[in-house]
């Protein structure tokens, strides 16, 4: 066992199969009973297959009856590397965007940037379609980034969000069903974050991956991150998405 928690950990966890989640689950691998895309994790929560999952923040906007663990998340305070828009044409010529079906949060961040901030009219198509730009997330985005060659360009969505708003962007948080012992669960997840961040060298021996986990992904969730979440929600309301402000419950 890697560290920290016994095999008697009484909760069922769900996580994404991406490198960026490993510091949060490294000491809890025996408790992770479900791995899937962000959208699949949302379904697992709703179907009670898990007690807590690293779910996209948009899920919390849609389902405010779930609880959110404060102090820990997956975010970025600048370039994130693993949420990117790959441009096949110059930005001012982009008319169609192929979205990654794995995460609605990243897809909505694309809309906020292109429609809300840049005032563009964009048609969104499926991932397999021919388009002017493609959204990539997670480990596939890291692979695409490494293989990218001119004239194709990329836009790092964590970077553009931070430059425009000045806030961090929070992609995912521990989202919890109101189960027995929920306060204990929240404390254990915060403790697991601290243990995992102290073990980056154990998680990967690849220098590029260590740099990504240490400097691109931000795992703390404090006042600036909360402000970033509120800013994102405000921008979505301006686009007519989530017209009513959900009341989020942090524990």
C-alpha cells in the first residue's frame, strides 16, 4: 500500500484516468472503484455507484444537492497544458469547433472564451467531424500537444481564462453524496491531497510529468479559486446557461 490509509477505508471513490488526478488518489487507490471520463463520473454519482467523485464543476451547478469538498480540487492558475483548443486555421477564421464529449466543463469554457469574451458566432460539432478547431482534455491533450506541428496552433484554455479574468480556473472538485460520515470523508480527501502532493516523485519519474503536476495543475481550493468559480458561473449566465444561480454547499 502506498501510504496513509488502510484498506478499510469505508467510502467508494470515482476518479478520472488522467495523470492530473493521481496526487489526489495516490494514497486511496484501493478505494477507487470507478474510473471514467468526467461525464461518466457524473453518471456514477447519480446512480450511487460511488460516494464521492472528482466531478467537473459544471455538475455542481446542475446538481446543487450534492456536497463539495472545500480546500481541494483540480485547477490552474495559468497554463494548464491538458485542456487545449487545437486550431487548424487562424483564430479569426474559426467558425466550427469539435468538442470533446468527455467533459462539459471544458466545452463550456470554450464557449465562454469564444462567444462571451471574443464575441464570436461558433457552430459546435462532434469530435469526429471536420472542423476549424478541436477541443482536447486530459492525457490525450498532453499527447496532442507533444505531437503538434506548424501550421497548427493551440490555445491553452487555462492560460486564456487567467489572462482575461485574473482568476484561477477550477475544472473539477470532489463531489460527495450526503452519506453517513460525510465530514470524515471530506477530511480524508483533504489529507489525501497533502499526502499525494508530498509524493510527486513516487507518482512519476518522468521529468515532464513532474513539472506538469507541480507547476501547471493547482490542487488547492481557496478564496481565489472560489472567486474563479463564481466568475465562470457569471459568464455562463450571460450566455443564457444556468440562468438561476445555484447554491453550492461546501464542507
